[in-house]
């Protein structure tokens, strides 16, 4: 996957996810699990084709980046307001959620530039875009799901 296509996909995913959080939406099992699973799958496939060229430093950098992004995802999932409705559980991001998204994006952009400076001829960083976005969204959704279970409020029914 070319870098430009990867970046465009990442931007479109983030615009959709952040947009839904700003406006609010009913929580369905599909909305919690589908996008992270697809992004993680694409990310693993993208990395599989270049992992053999990665140095130990690049792999360590990716692991460190993943840990931070998981933490930011959990923090965002904690900051989202959950409200029971007659149609199921409703989620809406708060000001803290938006700030955490801005921190997440700034961190990911910063690590991209840092990796490019440290390893100028790598393709590993470009291949990790879908994986890292999938990790952070997956962590956020896992926290939302955990909170939904604790509230004992059913998720919204899937619309046809």
C-alpha cells in the first residue's frame, strides 16, 4: 500500500470516528468491533510484507508507540459519556475526548517524523499506520464496552 493511500485511509477513518463521537451515536456491537478488527487485519497484513526488513530499533519503536496509543485509547474510552436510552446505550465524546484525540494525532504524527529521521529509508513506519490506528480505536472501544457491561445497559440493536 502506498504511503499516500495509507494516510488517506487513516484520515478518513479518523474523521468518521471523531465525527461520530462529537455528534454522538448509539453503541452497537458492530460499531465497537468491526472497524478495529478490519484495521488490525490490514495492519498485520501490511507489516507482514515488510517486517523482515525491520531493525530491532524499528520493532522496539513500534512496540513503544503501540503501548502509548493503547493508553491513549483507554483514556479516550474512559472520557466518553455513556447514556442509557430506550433504544440502547448512547455514546458522546466530551471535550476531554476531543483533546485526547488531538494528543493521539499529534503523537502519531510526531512518531512518524521521528521514525523517518531515525530510519530514513524504511517502509516499516508507513506499513504500521493501519495497525496503530486500529490499536488505539480498539483500546477505546474495549474500554467503552467494559463500561457498558458495568452499567448493565444493553447495546443498541443493529439497524438494517
